[in-house]
């Protein structure tokens, strides 16, 4: 299995939640959020990510309007 390249992942990580222990560890981040029926920060534009509403409903609303 390929090792996680945390430095490379951090270049694209837009998570603004500072105490997050999963930053740059995408597999853990996705599992964590999916267990709560959410998506990680990187699935959202920065302005929406900062609201911390990462629900599936919000994701659909955002991309339905933005195309």
C-alpha cells in the first residue's frame, strides 16, 4: 500500500479547523467525516468550508447553485 504523502496533501488541504489531527491524512479525514454523514473540507469552496457545515445537504446545495 502506498504511504500517505502528508506534505503534498497539505498543499491542497483547505481545512480551517486548527486543532484537527487529520490534516493531510486524507484517508483518516474521509473516514471520520463520512462516519458522521459529512464530507471533508476539500470538497467545499473556501467560503463554505469556513462555516464548518460539511453536511451532504450543504454539499448538494452549493454545487446545485454553482454548477
